[in-house]
């Protein structure tokens, strides 16, 4: 059961429109997802696991911060070094910087967030705050 939405309604509508228009080649200027990173988010009882494939990003160029329930990931893909006389025929490899925010529904334990970056895969373990965890209520017999 998913209990949270990663994007706000405007982002959701924007993604739906992009999905509908994906079949039409409107050129690179019409595409708005050039800086967007795809994240996988799994919810466990006590934490969220956030994963993203970021090939070509040096861990020194990654920055993760958290404000309340919002996780902000910033980074920069390595620029492609081309010889002076080379022209790009087609470029699908990402380059440049990105910044993306993910909003979680539960309060987070910001002191215990951990991130690991290995082989181009970023994994962030985001524990839920104690107040957000399920709590068993004892029933007293009368």
C-alpha cells in the first residue's frame, strides 16, 4: 500500500502530459524533462529507500539535504570533452547540473539519514521519525 505521493499535483499533471506527447517528436526544445532524474522510492515500516541511477556523476558533485519532510538532491553530470573540431551528431548522455525535491508524507528522522553512492547508483536510507511509526495501543480490560 502506497501512502505518499512523491510529486505534487502540478508535477503529476506535467508528467502525464509528457507521457501523452512522448510519441510526437517536438524537438529538444519542447522536452521539459532534460534535467529530471528518475527516482525509485520504496516505503518500509520504519524508513523510505530512495534510489536513483546517476551514471557520470562524481560523488563529490552530489549534495543531499533535508528540510522537514522534503529531501533535496543536487548534482552535476560530467561534461563531455570533445576535440575542438568535433561536432555532436546526437547526444543522449546527460550533462550539466540537476536539482530535484522529493516530498515524503511522514516526518523524518533527519539525524539518521544515510546515503551511499556506488557504481553510479545513489541509495538514500531515510528513517521515519518515532512519531510517524506505527504504535500499538494497549487495550485495558474492564
